[in-house]
C-alpha cells in the first residue's frame, strides 16, 4: 500500500498524505473505503501514531477523507483527491521551472 522512504527528506506524514491521495485517484481506494486505524497503520508503517493522525487530519482538511465518530476515516468522493493531486503537480512544476530559471542565471 504505502511505504515510507526515510532517505527522501520528505516528512512521513506528507508521504502518507500523498500516498493515500494517489491511491484514491487511481481507484485502488474507491469512495467509501475505510482507512486502517491510526494505531494499526502506524505499526505497519513503523511510525509514531501521531504521524498517522496528523496525515489523517490533513487528508480530512483537504476533503480527501471524512471521518465518522466511532467508526474511523473513509475515502471521500475521488474528485477531491484528483483536484489535490492536480494542485500538487502544478506546484511541483512551478517549483521545477523556478529552479531551472535560477540555474540559467
């Protein structure tokens, strides 16, 4: 499902957010799919439960997931995830372009 790359320099919670978003867009995690509990996912990934909790809160804030009290977190409609992926890709493209411009000067 998702693996943390400790050498990437990207925070683990960001890797979790992007991984779940990507899986939602690809349809691997269809709308309504329940995400693993914070504790079980943290154990599986080898991270602190607070890291998973932070990722889940970010995902919910972006509209990629929603939570049900006493039940857990679930994947929301894929349109939210698709828009988030597009925004991330656009930001990465802009950053790459800016870096290229710096190299030219």
